[in-house]
C-alpha cells in the first residue's frame, strides 16, 4: 500500500545484490516499442487496453519474460490473479513479501514526503487505497509468505528487511 | 485468518479485562429466540437467509446492540462492508487489529492442533482461506489499524498482544 515502505525494501534488496523488475517499466517499454507518444496517464490507459485486448494477466506474462536470475524483486503486482500467473511459472521459488504500515502512519508519511502525488486530504488518501485494493491486493497481503511491520524508524525497518532477505 | 492466533489474542484481552462479543453467538442467540432447531451447519444457513431478507450488514447491526462497554472485542468480522457499519457507529473508538501468520505457519498450526475442523490437506486449507476472504476480509487486513506478526513462540505473541492492548 502507498507509504508502507515498499521502495525502501527494494533499496535494501538492491544493496544485497537483488535485481528489480518493475511491471510499470514493462508497460512503458511496450509503449516505446509501439512508438506511442504518451504521458504517464495514457500509459495506464494503454496497460488497460492491452488487458482488454489479450487477457487480464498479460502484463504478468510479459514481466515473467524479463526474469532471468534467481534473486529478483517483482514490483508492481496488482492482485491475486496476476500472482497466480507468477506462481504457476515460478512455483515455490516465488516468495511474497508484504510491507505493512497502518493507514495513519502511511498517510503521515505520504504527506511528509510531499511528492507530487501526495494526497491532498485523508479522503483522497482513502480513495487511493480503495483503488489499490480493487484487483485483490488485500488477498495477496492477507496470504503473503512474509509480512514486515513498518511502524517504527527507518533504521528498524532496514534491519528487519535485511534479516528477512538473509533468511530467504 | 484461521490459525493466525486470533483466539490467543482474545485470551490476552480477556485477562486484561476486555469483554468479547462474538458475531457467531449473536446468530446463535437469534436461532434460539426464534425457537429454531438447528445444528451448526444450518446456523450458517439462517445467518445467510437473514442477510437476504434484511441486508448484508444485519448481523453487524445486531452485534452493535450488544456492545455496551468501552473495552470490547468484536470477534467474527467477515469483511469491509460489515466493518463500515461498525465504523459508522463507533467512529474512532473502533480499532481494527489484524493478527498475521504466513499460510505455511497457519497450516502447520491447524494440523498440529488437530481439532475436528483441521484441514485434511493443503488444498483444503487453501480453499478455506479463499472462503474466508470472500467478503473482503483481505481489505480489512490490509487497512487494519494495527498488525501483529505471529510467527514466533506463543510467549512472544502474548507479549506483543499485551503491549498493543496497553497502548490502545
């Protein structure tokens, strides 16, 4: 969920030699390949139209082709249907890690971070949460293989992330 | 989710003077009141028929009437729609606590516990998980106000539960 600390987890993983495949980048690559001229908003539209044209899991399948090494983080999973596609191909080599922080903590972080996409209000934040959960991300979180609670300091979280990655 | 440690959390809360309202008991009370003769299976059927007759949140509403004191645990929430009913009435007095354990840990616990409803196989366990998540419990877990990870010993979990209840 936004503001939970997923990007920090990826940073720790990278420091430990993991590579990262971002599903959003896979979409952007296709936009480029098709020589489409698009801003970020229409990239989402293209992703959607490809899902309609082929099937819902098309981006999971295209992402799978990018995974060549063992220690790879897949970023950008939207829900349980996409997860099924990864699971079918990768089996028990796939490990799902959920990073949890309470809505209150996540909201405060997003506001403090003050990025362009920071929520303007708590209502706006809750609406974004709803959208994030639309494709079954809640199920993925509930059934994750590991959950890290990230309610404390950055250093505390980095230690937890490091320890988990060591154990995998 | 089954085997995560919810019952142990309730036990700790009771020791700290909390009372518990179980939504399942509310249903059973109604069965008794209507003088219906039912085994456990048809209690589920009755709960369902009442939802059809009135509306989905009928048991949340009936449960709300049972809550008279501040320190009360509500057990048996099925999903986000029921949560909304509690939230609307209780506002910020309502605190959602998720107890997380990985599917692997939960499965092993349920098998070790060997209760009558223990899963006969991992497939059966996964199917039960699916059913549990049917009404949006994944969303409730993803958006919980607090999450306790229960992957370690019972004693460790009791300490975490106790600390959280102290902080509320």
